[in-house]
């Protein structure tokens, strides 16, 4: 007969009777399974010097192989860079150097390919001594505003959100900035245009995850109307200014409603740069344009009014960099560049780096399956692998020179 299981009775007598009556002994007993009774089979490795040596070698060899491969792949990627503003800039790029913002200085930068460069070839601008990771800089923006709200109290379904984090760039005088904040209103606004027959792409460069963070203001409208657009821009010098205001009657004819009074027209003469149809006249409307200064008005040279915050250049800039020296993608050349071929960029310098003692550079680079040229990654893998192999060799020498038998009783006290 099986002996009765011993139970642990409650210390208080009257509770003992209640527990015994309510809970039978069999219900309080744990299930008789290997997991519940902690009888699962287990393997407890003994880290002998021999096994430690094998572990170090097994880690070190792949790391060295991967690091060597990464370094070799990185060395095969051609990259060229020219600094055109800031301290120690070459004399030939003096026309590019500016001492204040929005100067519009004109210059050219040329690259001659030392090797064949297979498409796509990426065009970057590089800044140094620019701290986008500063605490005050990072927090100076309004997420709701970037998603299409106009500002505190200007739209019913925005919930009256607070944009005080945008300080000190919340307004331009009495006019609300949209978008507000230090990040948006310090946009890199040098104009970089490829001079030559190569095809270049300025749009479709921002990450899909970043595009979801931006939306034109609620109420924004645009359409193509060449005849009405020409009426709006009849007295505008299109060489220097690409958009202008329309009369209320023209706006009503274009959009079919008097609610769009104050609309404007935009002329597209740079289809690649502004991602528009060449020679077309766009009619566009921004709500409360008399009280709000939009991004296309702050940086008309790099942001088209028909795109606004959906501009790739703006969205790429809004992704803050962690280090004071960084690169950001500007364009992508979709044609191959042959060895010895020279490509030239026309630069209109507007972004001042003298105020923070920084530098500006233009770079073109190839990429591979692991990204752009990056010697550090390969060196890091090789360094870790070499150190690990050194430990493995040290344990191996210990085994050969001064072996010690496992479980030697002579070492017992």
C-alpha cells in the first residue's frame, strides 16, 4: 500500500481544518513530471584548457575571415571627396567659400574617376563640427506639425497640441514657422547640380520609414494648369523666382471654389531637381498662408512648394546624425562612370559653416552589399579575431609547456 503523502498544515488550528476540507492532498501535490520535479537531462560542460582553446579558435578564425573580406570589399569601392568650404579649403575652391547665409556664391567641383564606377554612384554632402546630436537641437521640432497640423489653435482636430519645444525658432516675427524648430530651419540649402549628360536622381532617396513621418498641411492642394499659371507668373522673373501669387478670381477658376483664395503658381524648369514635369505650371494652395511661413518660403532654392515637407532633401536632413562629422545623401547618379571620365557639379553656396568653424565637402561613392566604403568595420572584425586567436594560442602553449591533469589530487589541501 502506498504511504500517505506528508502535508504541511497551516499553523493556525481553525485554518487547518478549512484548508484540509477545501483542498484534497492530491491537488496540492506537484505533478510527477521531469520538468516539475527537476529531473530533466542536462549537460554540464567542464571548461578545460583544451576546450577553452578550441572555443577561442572557433571564434577568432571566422572573425578574421569576415574582417578580411569586409576590408577587401571596402578597398574595392572607389570614393572621392572634395572640401569646398571651411578651414584648410584649397585655393581653387575660394569662390565656394562664404561668410554668411544665402549668399548664392557660384563655383564648380570636378571629379575624375580613377577606376570604373558602376551605377548607382551616390552623391553626398559632408559637414564637420556640426552637432546635430545636441540635446536642445534634437528636441526642437513638432511631430504633429510635421504630420500636417498647422499649429496650436489653428486646426480643430489637432487637439491644441503644444509646439513650445520648437523654441527658439517658433516664429519669424509674428508669423508661425511651419515646420518650426532648429532642425527644420537649419536645412542644408546648397544647390548641387550635375553638369553633363549623366542621368541623376534627386528624389526617392529618403527611407520609407522616414516618409511616414511627414505630410503636407491639412487643406493643401495642387494641380497643373498651364494657362492660369502663366497668368499668375506673367510679371515674375522666372530666372530668379519660380513661384508667385495669383488673384482670387484665378484661384477660384483653378480650384472651383472661393475657399482657395491666396493660391500661388509654380513654374518647373528643373524637373530632375524638383521632381516635376518640365515646363509645367503648377497651381498650389497652402492654408493660412498669410499667417504661416512654410518650408518652401524659407528655403525656396532647395524645396519646391508642390512638395514642401515631402521633399527628400528635407526628410533626409531631419534624420539627426549621432556624430559632429557626418554625411547625408543628396543625389544618385544612375549611369556608369568610366575610368578617366570627369564629372562636374555646379554649386550654389548658401549654407554658412564659418559661424560654427566647420567644413563642407562633396563626395561621390560606390556601395556594395554591406553599404558604403567603411574600413573601420573590417578592421574591428580583424582586431577582435586576432585578439581571440591570441588567447587561443596562449591556452595551447599552456597545454604544451605546463600541462595539468584534470582532477590531480596533489593539488588538494
